[in-house]
């Protein structure tokens, strides 16, 4: 069975934000090989990894990586700032952009964020949205409510909901069920909450929304081998066609390989 990892990271010096992990590109490739991952989304973080480095990594292994640019709408002076930023990302060859409200310290419902999502949709780019929205010093709405508002404000977007809201997974899944452009990514949540009631929630989601679920490792937070091993445990008994969707086909549809598209 092919495997497509929805979320991996690498940094130029190998240092990771927590200081606990090796985020080097060589280690990333080694871990992908060890887990027999055929493709992966190499996702940037605004203010941590620059666009040139991401593209350099993606081009060094043709066909293996889908490059995803990290973007910070909080830096814009106004909503018009999204036009130039998204245009630059598209022209550079990125196929998606990543929004991380918690890391970059802005409200996910900020008009500048919404304008970025709308512009990405207009340009045909996929949006990766970190859905662990809680921040110190900035109250935020419940994850499912935030996703619901964004999906209705940006109905044409194709959006990967990174971590699927964490502990709010079931409610986020119910919102995603109503919006065909939303994809549920189980990275981090799979392993962070292992052994809790979320195990049952993940099984339900895999069984009932298999065409809307993808697996990621959030490497270097977790390894691809650990993430997919955990996912396979929770998917035990799932029909093979449903596991095929989750393991790679949903992402293959979202990011067709150039030779196939």
C-alpha cells in the first residue's frame, strides 16, 4: 500500500522550535524511506523556514515532495496584502500555502487571514490551516466554529485542516462533512491523544469520512513510521478501499503528480 504523508517539516540547520528534535532534511528523507513513504507535503512555517529553502529541498527529490509555503497574514498592513503574497507563492511554484495562527500570533478570523484564503482559492492553491487555535493572551472561538466560519466565508477553498482540531476532532469532522473542500488531517492528534476517547473518534471518522481523511506525521514532532503504524492500528478492519483513500489516494487527488495531471 502506498503512503502519502500530509505534513512534514525540515529546517536548514536541523534545529526545531522545541529544541528536542532533529529537523534536518537528511533525517527527513531517511525517516520517509524507513516508513516507505512515496510522497509527502513539505510544509513551511512563516518566520521559521524561507520559501527558497523549501523549493530547494523539493527540487532535490523530484516527485517526492509537494512544496507548501508558510504565510503570515498578520504581517499585512491591510487585507490587500494578501494579493501580492499569494501571487508570489503561486509564481514560485508552490502548490499550497500554510497558515499557522497560533505560531504567528493572529486571529484565524482576522479579515487579512480570510482574504488570504480567498485569494489562494482564486489562484487554485490549497490551504493548509493549523487548527490548534488556542493562544496565550488571545481568546479564540472553538475550533469547529472557526472552521465553520472560514468555510462559509471562503466556499471555493480546498483546505487541509491540520490536526483536525485536536480534542475537538468530532465537531470539526461534522463541519468538514458539510463542506466538500475540507480535508481532515490526523497528524499530531493521532499520537498526542493516543489512549483517550479520541481513538474511538478517529475510528468513526475513518469509517464514515474516508474520502476526507489524510494521515500526516508532523515530522519531526513524530516520525512517519510511528504515525502510520498508529493509523493502521486504528484502521484495523476497515475495508481496503477506505484505507487506500486515507493512506494516499485522497492526497493524490488533491495533488496529482505532474505526469498524471
